[in-house]
C-alpha cells in the first residue's frame, strides 16, 4: 500500500481512538449530554483537539520509522 495512504489511515485510527476515549470518559464522568454539542457528546474543541493529537502522534510515528531505517 502507498506510504501516504498508510499514514492517513494511521492518523484516522488515532483520531477515532481519541474520540472513543473522549466519549467513554465523558459518559463515565457523568458529563453527558453536552449542551450545544455534536450528537450531544462532542464540542467543537474536542474535534480540534482530536485532530491535533492525531497529527502529533502521526508525526512521532513517522520519526520513529525513520530512525529504524
């Protein structure tokens, strides 16, 4: 598979895991439903933070792969 496609899939997987963990932590903490939230669960800042975390983890993964070669 193409290297760039692998990185996109990796970033999407990290984003999905982040959003699932956010949902679990909010439901366990009794913070649901969120007012003015998307699906009553996520705020806009949750999506932005998820994208940032996915970007940072993906860049870290790329650097780790470069060190192994």
